């Protein structure tokens, strides 16, 4: 089978049978498209010809080009997943990537806002929303929900009106792998959502189930939320990413700081592995050590 065709079939498999999101499938396709281009340069055009040496050379070229370890690790994972699929479907005689390894990604603690910082950010949005501007009300509701329920941006974008139970103060979200879960939110988020819902009709250009609407009246996109959060975080001191995931990291860390059970936080975040959630225990520990260093007279 021609390699490009195999990659397209594999992408369809990821979306249709594994339930991967469009964003994840796009990432796999991008990595494997680069692999196909590299293979073609070496005269390899069929999936059956892909071997361990070719895959190692591909990763080596990326390393020499200065790609980050996280990128190389992701590319390695993409190649291994394709190789397993090729062997299982009989396209390739064996799993060529069974012994493929990539450098372990450097572990960086995520950016987390302090409580005064998140309070200041929300207070500024509350002040804007008080003028009963629908866009300001929507922005406040989005940020409150991102922080209150530790949601991914894709989960906020995918919310429909029927997914939010205002009486029980819960939201039904669809996470990675199309897995649904119920997450709670608090009184401030409830107040913000109710305020936005009262004005939402002025954004809608027609019938739509989406909770959060964009300037054209349809479902708001992830890019618009990224730009909103990046603009808000640009004025707040601190290094690291400035996107919606910062609010998710912040919510998870604040939950653990407040005494929440690790498994409860795992369930709320929708993590398949407890090990992923344990990252936030390291964040909390680092914050504790920093507080100790700055506050204790004999630190």
C-alpha cells in the first residue's frame, strides 16, 4: 500500500474507531505526513518498506534540526501507533517501530496563577459584564467555567445549552476519546452563566444548540477563546504558556491546595491515568517550597 494512502486510512481509523478528536487526528496526520516526505526522499513510497532504520533516521534528522524533545516524543508516538496498525491490518509484515525510542520529554511544571491573580482577572471581567454587554457577559461565563470546572477549551466550545444543569450546578462535557463526564461549578460561575444566558439571544443569528456563541452567531471557536485568555494573561506577571490550559492547571492546583482528594481531581479533569493528575501534586509542592523560602526566617 502506498504510504500516503496508508496514513489517510490510519487517520480515518483514529477518528471513526478510536474516537480521537479532529485536533488529535490532525496532529497525527501532520507528523506522519512529514515521515512520508522523509521516506520519499530515500525512495520509500510504500508502507511495507518502512523499517526501524528509516524511522530512527527520521527522528535523528528532527533532532539535528533542533526540534524540542516533546516534539520528537510525539513524532515517535505517532510512528509507533501507525506501525502497530499496519502490522495488525496485515499491510506490513511486522511492527517496524516495536523497538523505536525517542528522547524523554523535559518535564516542565505548568503555569499556575495565584489566588489574588485569578481573583483580579475575574474582577476585571465582572466589571465589564456589569455594563450588560453580551460579549463581556459571555467572556466572563467562559472564564468562570474554565476555572470553576477545570475544563479543556474543546470541552467549553462543545457545550450545548442542554448540557448545563443550572439547578444542580453541573455541566455534562465530552472530553478526549469522546468520553462524557459530569463536572460541578460554583455560585460565581452559576451567576455568570445566568447573566450571559439572559443576553445570549442578541448574539444568535438563528436556532443553535451551542451555549457559547461567537460574533457570527454560531458556536464559538477555540481560537477565539485562546485569544481571549491570552489577552487577559498578558497583563499578569509570570512565565509559561498563556492559553486556556493555564486556567485548567490553576483550578487543579487550587483544588489540591484546598485539600481535595487526588482521585476526585482526576475524575473532574477527565484524566485516564492518575499519574497525569499527580503532576499537580508536584506543582503544589513547589509552591509550598517557594512560600517556605520566602517566608521562613531560617529557610
